[in-house]
C-alpha cells in the first residue's frame, strides 16, 4: 500500500469499560504519525450511536456530542467507506483502509464488532471473531485451557435465571467447590468491573447479585493467595511473548480503582522470577494465544500461588488497557518495543491478517453444477 493509511480509531461503546476505552484511545491517538496515517475518530455512545466530527475524543471525554454527527459502516464487502447518516440517506465521508478498535468489554472485545468488520471485509487491529469471543468469556476460556493442559483455578459457572430460582443451591455448589474466599466475576467483562472478593456467605450473595448486573453468566473462582503476573503477546501466526511483569495492587486485589483511579499500584518489570519459571509463564501465554486463535495482541494474566509457586492462567485480554501506563505497552517497552512502534506494528499485523484472509476462497461450484 502506498501513501497514507486511512485509519479509523473506534472507542467508547456499550460497556462498563466505557471510560477505560476513552483513556486508551487518547493514548493511541497521541502517537499516530500524521505522515503515515489519516486518522478518522469515531466514538460509540453508551446507547450505541456512532458519532464523528472534529476532535471526537475530546467531545466524548467532555460528554458534549452537539458538534458531532451520526456515522456508520455498511457490512458490504468492497464498500470501505464511512458514511454520515442524514434524513435523506447515507452520505459518504471518507475511505477506510483499516480500523483500530480501542473498545474494551462487551460489543467491542467480544467478537460482535469483529463480526461486523469481517462482514464489511475491512482490515482491523486485534483478534478475530473466534479469538475475541472465546477470550472474552472467562468460563469458556477456562474450558479451552483445561483441554490444552494449561492450569487454571477451580470455578463454578452460574447465570441470572439460576440465581433467581435456585440461589441456595448455587451457593451450596460454590461452597462445595471451595472454601472462602472466592472471587465472583461477570463472565464477559474486563477491567475488574463487577468483581467481588467474598469472605463469607453474605459477601457471596452480594457478589453474585453485583456480577449479574453486568452479564447473564457469572463465574465464581476459588480464591488463591497469589502474586499477579502478566505477559503481553504480539503477533499473528508466530506470536511472541514479552517479559513478564508483576502487579503490586494498592488494594486487596487489583480492582478497577487500583488499575485506573488511585495510581498507587506498583509494577515490577521484569517480575522477580527464576528464569525457568519466567519462561514457563511466557510459554503458557503463547500457548493460550494460539489455543483461542488469537491475533494481533493480547495480555495474558496469571496467578502465582505464594506458598507453592504453582502457576494458574487467569484470563486473556484481547484488547487490553492501552494507556501509556497500562501493563500491555509497558511490558513491550521493557522488551525493547516503544509505544509508538507497538501501535504501528499492531496496524501492520491487522493489514497482514486481512491480506491472509483475502486468500480464502469464498465460492464453490461442484462438477455437476450447471454453469
């Protein structure tokens, strides 16, 4: 491709991680080289409206959408155009070469947006439909890890209907699985939104109801007295792992406030680990990335039990937090790849995967089918 890449950066969204998305997008936008990219900013409101205009990110940060207009992408191959929506129909705004989704959580990181972009036959940064959806669902992801002999903590999966009709039985199942504490999480969300550490039955009841507000499916995990270790993975068919880093949470566990609000959590990069343990964790990270057919990027989170040094793979994040102080870019910076170079590489990987996808044959005619 010659000339500038017309890059659509997409942020906001119908998710509990809306604010995190804006922070990540601001950082990505700040390092896009104007000599390489013509940048198109598109924000998605909490209600699902796609809006664009001058300095869209600032409008979203300020909550003032008055200067923006509604836009859309058509899921039609060959029509790589961003349109404005008007009372008289669709009005072409700009060509689009690639999309950089900086959307965390539901309707952005879970495969739904990726399905739209696949239908439109657009290049985009990050995992495809399969990797996004499996990576997003913590319960399904754990099942895949068990199949690949990658250790994960014991867990119980429930849902809103079971909680409404059989709360006592659900709690008994959880208590049979593990003593307290346990962690309760929405199965499909990130940034520790809706996550509760429960030390007794009363906490558990509250935690289940809290998590069920954010997702239909709720995952309950055995509590482990553990260090929190994270690895960044980058690539398509030949992914590479960064050095591992360790989180020192400012709170009892690495919750939303510890990640994004109080700025008091510590990061140790590289993590103080024996070389063999560091390499095993990095190997698990790459194996997990491949197991869910991930592409582009992912941050893989581990729990390292303090008393035994037993490793548990906790989760994979296919669109991890992407501010300059987020763990994903900081781990690559410590591995020799600067933040601007990382953003460029991710766009290259998205374009490479689109080129590979274009080699797939989409039609079939049998020998007996008439011409």
